[in-house]
C-alpha cells in the first residue's frame, strides 16, 4: 500500500465531505449529532471537540463516497449528498442505530452485529452507486435521488414497508434486522435489473 498515494487520493474529498457534513445529514441524524455533542459538552468537552466527536460516526463512509465520486467523475460533496439523502429517505441511519443497539455480550453476537452494520454501510454505498450511475444528468444530487426513488417506486415502497413493520414491532432482533437489510439489498438488485 502506497500510503502517500492513498492520502493524496482520499484526503481532499474526505476533507470536503467533513466540512459539508452538517448540511448533508438528514434531520434525524443532525438531531442525534446535536444530542451527542450536548452530552459531551455537559461532560466537560469543549464545544468544537464535542461537535467533531459527535460527527465522527457519520464520516465512516467518507472513503467509499470519495471512491463513488471518482468513479462517476463527480465532486465528492455531490456524491455525499446522494449518499446521505438516500440514507434519510430509506431510514438507513435508524436501521444502523437499531443494529448498534443489539446485545454484544458474547463474541458471536458482537461479530454478527458488526457484520450487519457493515452490510448497511456497503448497501448504502451500492445504492448511491446505482443512483449515480450515468452521472447527475443535469440534476442536483437531491433531484437525482428523487428521480431514482420514483423510477423504483414499488421496491422502495416494499423496503419502507418492511422498515415500518420493524418499527411497529418494537425492539428489533438480529433476525428481523437481517430481513430489513436483505430488503435494502433487493433494491440494488431490482435497480440493477432495470
């Protein structure tokens, strides 16, 4: 691995995404970041540091987003806007939160939880890749997301219905969350088949 080349490839895009992150996140994610930052400040962290720590998890997909931007010859912030808009519309942040809240006292539970969480990140990146395939066609990133959602209305509605059922069922378990992640994966398959 050429570390200097990797830094040169990812650092500018990652920095641009980090700088734009608060405006890219959906309302629910911003609320979560705000609550976590307030909690850290109450514990004595300086406000700027508290905000930075609270945003750290949202930066996990930054390298994947930079790769998507490069593959589609787009600005990294535009690719990030598609990524996070999809996540908001499909409630993937909520889904990740439910996975993170799963018990992890036993080694296999922790490994299953981590694998499922990683799957959600991978599926969200793959969905963003589907939306970005062929570029933005003169649309804003959010318009492109809306067009893609409309073009895939039936599978999107089915996915959102499964999420709604999971929310209504109460405390989700690994089996139910796995079904929802599979439904997200089906969106990619369906969109790719079109």
